[in-house]
C-alpha cells in the first residue's frame, strides 16, 4: 500500500513547519526590517525572494541579520539586482555568506540566528520583492514573524 505525502507535509519534513512572508514594499535606498526573531535561537532553513514589481534601476541589494546583542552581519554579499531589468516572477536565493543569486540556487546549510531582525538593505529606488522564510525554533519559545 502506498503512502501519499502531500507537498505541505514534504516541505515541513525538509524545511520546518513554519513559513513566514513579508514584502519589501517599493524598494528605496534604505534598510527595512523584514522579519523579527524573538525568544531565542531559530534555524532558518530557506530564504526565497520573488520579484513582485519589476526592478529597473541599478540596486546594490543584500540581506543582513541585525541581532539584539552583537554585531550586524550580512547574510549574503550585496548584488546588483537592477542594472538589467529584473522582471516580475524572478526568484532570488541568498547563498548565506556568499552572494544573492538570481534564479535556481539554494542555501548551503540551515542557519541559526539569535533574537533580532532580518533586514533588507537596498540602494535602489524601484521594484518590490516578496520574501519567504522557512524556519524552526532551536530553543523553546523562539519565534520568527514578519516585522
């Protein structure tokens, strides 16, 4: 007898049971909080961004973790995401500690993050990205929510 494993169950088994989304809104030359981590360590198993409004101007862009205690660290190095138009539907995946990849890519390893925020750092002035994070708590009571 076969066992059906719906997509949601498969995703939960691989990436954790929690999915949180947050849009950057129209990108501006600023840093904005995307996600807030509270109550202890969480493990981020994936971060994926989908362009929801085309990015048409040069934009040095990255994600960073700004912990409540300690030093802000880049989750990926900045990449120019707008020199050539980045169309609606394009997918970004930060390669933690390396770069922001456009198109098929994956995080190398799950990343433990402490309390604080995951932030969007943009130098451009147009476009929007919807970010999706999968995660699980490493410590009891730890949470990750849209900022």
